[in-house]
């Protein structure tokens, strides 16, 4: 089925635009058209299908469910909910406040917020086609582990004392008062098929409108890397697996911003140009989960000490992940 997108890109690039197949412009244009149409089609289909399944799930039930769990199980559940819900860094403040208002510990909230931008259904599907099921499973495990370990550490040092005053007050008030009872909150909403369709349609439009520009930016950068970077340049500079190439890739990724969907085509181009998988993953994770825009938003609810601590945890985690993947990739 994916051959359809390649055929469409070939027809538009060489038939309609009449570009010379031997030029880098044609190569980049073909890559851009094929990946853009493929990702858009997968986005629309997957968001709609997942939204149908998730039609009865709302954030209030997630908050109450997490608030009622054992704390260590809460880290796992927070990470799971982060993996299956469509939040990104642009939603950081309202989600953070919603969780703290429900009295959920900061560590569980951070497990959710760190995992959510790293893992989503579209990114998993694209990774599966790009790297295979082994790497995809490891990526999911690693993404959830980063969120859980970061959450555990932050709770162990009582990181809630470094929240902004209004967020700390919301957390304390949530602990004392609670919200809905768990039975009330977890009672499945009764929705007809039409209701589910309307919900899925609305969510598909909303999410697509939020991410389409990042897909184009991501594919555009990927096309530029794929078509115009001289053969062997990336491999000669970062592709030999030097220890310093991983932290360097993490630092390069910080000033950038993308979501997990938009960064996949960049990942594809980097790997195709010879960058090791671990170095590529470290760069992409930094771009998605440790970007300046996200931390500017989170500064509104965190004091500098907590913000810098979260930042340092992510940088160290992504660097270790890159080294581990570079080490195990030859045997997978």
C-alpha cells in the first residue's frame, strides 16, 4: 500500500514538475512529496481510529485514576497514559495544572508529561516501518522508562517544593479535597456510534491542525538532509560512533522544536545519511522533549531549580540512551 505514495511522488516529481532524475533537487522533492503524503494519510487514519477507541476516555478520569493509585504503580500508569494520549509540549501548562489540582504527586505528573511527547501512535507506526519491531519495542520501553525514573527521582527529593506558588497551592488543595470518587470518574460514558464518530472526527481535525505544519517542517528538513547534504558528510563527522557525538547531537537538538510525528522523517534522513541509530535517537528525543519552547512554557509552573533539574535529567537520559542504542544496534 505504501507504494502508492512513492508512485504519486514519482508522477508529481518527474511527470508534472519534469525535474531531472539525476539532480539533488529532484531527489529532495521526491522525498518530500512521498513522506508528506504518507505521513498525512497515516495521521488522519490513525488519529481517527485511536480516537474512536478512546472516545470514552477523558482527562478527568485519567487524573482521578492516577490519584487513587499506589505511587509506584502511578509512575507506570502515568507513563502509559502519556504514551496513549495526544498531548505535546504546547499542552504542558494546562495538563500540569490539571494533574496538580487533582492532588497527583509531581513525579507521576512528570512521568506523564515526559512520556507523552516522546511516544504516540503515529510515531510508533512510522518507527515500525522505519526501524522494525525490535527497535520500536525498545524505543517504547526506553521512552516510558525515562518518564518513570525521572518521576521517581523527583518525588524522592520532594520536588513539589520548587513549584511556583500557585501550582504548589493547587497541589496541596487537590490532596486535601480530592475530586470525583474513583467509581464515579471511571464509570464509562455511554456514547452512541454517532457520538464516537463525532468525537473522533473533532479530535482528528484538532490534532491534525495542530501538527500539520510541524510535519511539513520536519519533512522539509529531512528532504534537505536527504537531497542536499553531500554524500558521506554526516557519516564522516558524526557517523563513526565517537562517544562525544551523542551528547553533541543532544545539544544540537535542544534549540529546535518538533513533535514525535514531525521528527520521524528527519530521523529517517539522518539514518540514511549514515548517522548511527543511537546518535539519531538522542538528537530526536532532545528535539521533542527537551526543546526551549517546552521549557519556556514549563517555567510558568516551575521554579528555576526544578526546571534545570528536569532539564539535566533529560540530557543525561538521552545521552545514555544514545550510547546504549549505538552499542546494541549491531546485534539487533
